[in-house]
């Protein structure tokens, strides 16, 4: 039975985008403080860590699904 690769790939791309948004928020902190008086360093770090946690959970789920297979029994 084939593994549904497309679903996992879309999830990985979404986690990469979330992590990139977090890094951008973190790096733009000096400009955002100067122009808008908005401190985004903690928010950027939090968004990055959420994306990283989602990525790790996705890897674990993919590993478990590969081990369990389609019948629900560990191979």
C-alpha cells in the first residue's frame, strides 16, 4: 500500500512557513520597535517554537504510521 506523501508534504511546508514567520518577526524587532513601538522578539520566538513543535510531532506521527501500517498492528 502506498503512503500518502502529499498530505505529509503539505504539513511540512506549513510548519516551515510558520517557523519562517517566527524568524522574520524576531529579526525585525529593532525596526518594529522604532517605527511602531511594538516589541516582537518574544512573539517571534514563540511562533518559531510552535512551528518547530509541530514539525517534530509530524515526524513522530509519520514514524508511527509507518510502523503501524494500514492494519493497526505493529510490523
